[in-house]
C-alpha cells in the first residue's frame, strides 16, 4: 500500500515556543517597524519565512557533536573531520573554511576580479554580485529566456543560456574572464534547478575557452533531488553521487553551509588548483582566521560535517522538496499567481499580478509582505522594486523586472500544520485583496535599501 501523505521524517525532541499575537498587536508592531519586516523583532513573528539561511533545525546527532568540538587554534580535529568530509563530497583537493558564503565569495572573486574583468552566471546572488562589483569587475547574468516568464513551466528553469555563454566567451579573451558561476539552485531566479546536461555544457565551454568554472553550491542537495526526479538517466543514482558528478565538472565551489549544510553558521571554499588555493589562503588568514578554522568554532565544524551527510538523506530530501511544493501547489490551485514550477527552498509569489490595482511605484510586493504579517504573523521578503529598484535623473522609479515575494522555508523547522495555516492566511488575503493599498518610501539608504528603508501607506 502506497500512502499519499509524506510526513516529517523526524520526531521533535526540543521545542521553541512561538509567541502568539493578535492582528491589532501586529499592526502596532509593524507601524513601529515603519512597515519594514526586517525591522521587526523575531519574537513578534509567528511563522518566519524571511530566509532559509542559517535557520535550519540541527539534528540530535549534530547537537551532540558540539561537545566534541576541538577549539584548538591550529590543527583542530574538528577541522580534519570537516576537511575530509568536504573532500569526499566535492572531490576538490584544497578546502578553505569560512564563516559564511559571502566570505568565500569575497576571497575568491576578490582575487580573480578587479577592473576590466567579467564574471558570467545563470544569476549571481546579491552578495556574489556585490563582491564582484566591489572588486571593480562586472557581473553578467545569462539565465535561459524561459526564466523570465513566471508561469511558464520548465523542468530546469535555473539553467544558463549556453548560446549566450558561447558568444561572451568568443568575444572576450580568457584573461578578461574572472570566472563562470553556476548557482545551484538558482536562488534569485526562483530557487529553480540546473540540469546536469546544462552543467556539462557550461563545463565543456569553459574548458574549451580556458576559463575557470565555479559552482555556488549552497543548495546542491536540493538541486540533486530535481536532477534525480526530472532528468533522464539519474533515477538510480544517489543524491550524493549526483552532487559529486556535478562537482567533478567544476574548478571549485563556494558554499554557504547555512543552507544545505544544515547549520546556523558556516561555509567553505573548495578548489582544484593549488596556486589559486595558495592565493586564497593568504587572503583567508588576513580576515577570516587561520587555515584550520577560518572564522568557525570547532563545534561549528563538527555540525557542518554531519549536516553535509544528513542533507543527502533520501527521506529528508523527499520531505523537504515535497513540503515546499505542497505549499506552492495549494496556493496555485487557489489562483495565487506564482513562479512555476515551485523551486526547492521557497515559493515566490508574483505580487504584481496579485495586487493588479497597485502600481509598481507603490510597491505591490511590500504591500503583500505587510498583509502577510498583519493578517497572519508571517514574515516574508520582497524581491522587487524595493530591493532592486533604481531612480532615473528625474527621481522616478526604474522598477525591477518582477515584483516578487519570497516565502523561504527553513529546513526541518515547521510542520505540515504550520504550512496549512499559511495557506489559510492566503485565503483571507485573496478575499480582501482589492482593498489593500500600496506604500511609499519615507527614508532609505543609498546601498541595499530594503534592509533599513521606512515606509508609509499610500492614502
Ligand atoms: N549564494 C546564494 C545562492 C545564496 O542564496 C546566499 C545567501 C549566498 C550565496 C551568501 O551566503 O548568506 O552565507 O553569506 N542567501 C541568503 C538568502 C541570505 O536569504 O537567500 P551567506
């Protein structure tokens, strides 16, 4: 007998209470936060879908391992364990620990970047782009054209456009190219997967044109799930071996272990080339720490070693992807416009289509983020013109291509009834959608304004 229900493949041993609140209390909290959920206290949030980064629940084995953390400055046995685990997974010879993903990005892309260089990606994540641009180099995104259509179905909507890649490689010398980066899964493109076929094509082109190919692999286990279930030829291969095959195509990777490492803090760089690794090691020591801890405690390294194993567990991955997909499917059936198919770690709502009466310069995404919080205590993040909008010379908004709201689901944290509750909140939002008003920005910083901006409701 095959049962339909896939339940959480874990029992709960330790619980963290959620502080309940009423709609009028939340309205007050949000007013105090100037209608920016980044400014809310997390204790005032019922369901926190702000990010899946660093918010995972660790397993009992990971918690137990913390006591084994070896806090030695040099040669910690926790490091030796972590290094061995990462070498086994990635096949790369040189492993550098970092305190999180962006530290690895700054080291690697800072070293390979600089004025006159370009980096090419399916889509650079914000911090990747910021580190590349900060070095003086240019970051070019070339996702496949299908990724621009939110509702268009495609099994690997995170793929890179290899025709455009070929053009770019032909038109630049190999010295001009800092690197080609595949982000798996493609977070900024809706958490969409990249196929092995696409990774092979990218790898072959990079070899042909003698440029370095890196993976931004922070969600590679989730990506492996999609390859196994959607790409011909991979059904019988283990998730871990699928990831290994993808690593074997690249010259190195940058990982934020805060995602598929199933830990609250940590990351690493893994590289094939010794000279590149030596250069990065020098930079690591200047800002992150000694080569055998790189900004991490011994106990963090213990938890990462185990997390990188646990994340490839079949039952875990099936539950993880199915849970995200279930939320997305239910919202889709209710007529909520969203990015389709549903990605691995998050559901992305198309707020421009949802609140068609709110013009983009009144930030429909921010309106949805605020409604989700006021009505349901759900915290999400706007990925639209608040985050990426710019102004022209007259001070008018140049909007972002899409007005999205991301519901990013922390790993192993929420249960099915939390998800059912979120679906119910959306039902209420649907009923009330025509009465919702947009926002204007009253205060903002010049750089990464979404974190601190203040808003006022348009009357
Ligand atoms: N690359 C990708 C694809 C990411 O999603 C992130 C972080 C990073 C790199 C940077 O890693 O945070 O450890 O420095 N994404 C988080 C998010 C912040 O909410 O999507 P980090």
